[in-house]
């Protein structure tokens, strides 16, 4: 099982979703112990898949950003059943490190998705207020949104229909840009969960491709233009043709 190491040196076991394909781990050696519901986790990192090793590398770099690390450490205190730290603060921290920039440079905000069946605006405001108090010392803009409510306000604010979601993870799948589609969360004291529905290769390679699950070409172009101003090394592919660069590309040497 892959491990992620916090800046303190503490290790967490990484669980990657969707479960990677490829290397098939051999069955664990039988041990004489009472029957348990779950088998013992595999501790030999040499058995990790390529996807798990890349996820561990990216997550470890993202956790060097003190704000990311604090959000992941503290969010369980909010009592949310289904939540993820998502998108920009993860991949942009990695891009900063790969570009020789300070960890937090260019990161406008930190997005925290959660899912609650209470669709009232009052309940969401209560979570936002609790998060504001919990993260008050971080001096960062942290956007907290209940993904169960997005379909209620999205048509008025964006002008497009938005099918209701059933989990916070589904919201991650609707980001228009490939590197945005990533989420991290702490599960208990031992695990760091990573959700990457389109993989994490584009984060590491500094590539932006369109995700056309929503008709957001204008939003895609706007984000790509800003990101290329911040990280000139990125490679950007057009909304209409994912094989051809749409914007000027400065390739790394």
C-alpha cells in the first residue's frame, strides 16, 4: 500500500479511487490469527501500481502547502460525512513546486466540497460559519459548498442546467479542466484518500485538457488564460479539439 508523508514525517496509507488497474498484487501470505472483516493492508510499497505511486508523489507535494495540510487535518472536526479538498490548491501547489515558485503563489482559494441531504441555505451557511472559525488562523480564502445544493443555484448564476448530484465526488467530475478533477481527504488517523476520476498524469505533466461533461468552453478558456499567465510551462489543449493546442504553449526543456 502506497504511503504519503506529512511535513512532520508521519506516514499515512494512501487509498486511490477509482481503484487502479494494471499490477495485480499477489495474495497476502496466510497468518494464524482470528478471522477479521478486512485483511491486513499490504505494507510493501514495491507492490504499488504506477498510478498509486504517482498519486502518493502528488499528494505528498500538495501537503507541503501548509493550508492544504491544515484543511485536511481539521475538516473532520466539522462532522461532515462526505467531503473532499479539491482542485486548484492541489494541482497548483504541485505546479508551483515544479516551476520553482513559492508553495501558495497563484492559488486564489481552497475549495472544500461536501455533501449533505439538508438542502437548506441555512444549513450550508452554518457549515460555512463553522469552517470560517475553524480555519480563521490560516489567512486563506476557503470556499465551502454543499454539492447537494448546486443544482438549486447554478442555473440562475451560470445560466446552464445542472443535474443534481448524489455525492461530493460527483462534483469533482464536472470541473471543466482535467487537472481540476482531483480530491483529497483524511479518513481516520491512518488514511489519506485520493479521488482522481481521470487520473493524475495531467497534474504531474502540467497539461490541461477539456472535460466536456458540462458546456463550459468559456469558463475553460478563461481559466486556461489565467493559468498560463501564472505557469507558462503548461500545455493547453483546445476545447473543440483535444489533440491541438489552443493557446500559445511554452514547452519545458
